[in-house]
């Protein structure tokens, strides 16, 4: 499976941001997007943030929040 691991995402509420564009355009914005999400919602420290690469040019960032 291309050296990737499989895992289950813990259930609960997430904020989602979708970044579109070439990887060299979107990758630099991942950290700042997660920081912006943390600024507007209460993070859930028991779950981790997730990057979901939907396509080469589309990336979803899931940020766990307390509901």
C-alpha cells in the first residue's frame, strides 16, 4: 500500500478546511490553517488533527474540537 499506514479516525466533532491547488502551493498553508482553526474553537486534546489527501490537488484538514 505505497508505504502508507491505515488507521481509524476517532469519532467526534471536527472542523474541516479544504485546501485546493498544487502541493507546492498548499503544503506551506497546512500549519497556519490548523492554527487558525485552534483560534476559533476549543481543541480536543485527546484526538489528533488529520490531513486527508483527497486528490493530488485537494487536501482536507480535520481539526478535532470539543462539542
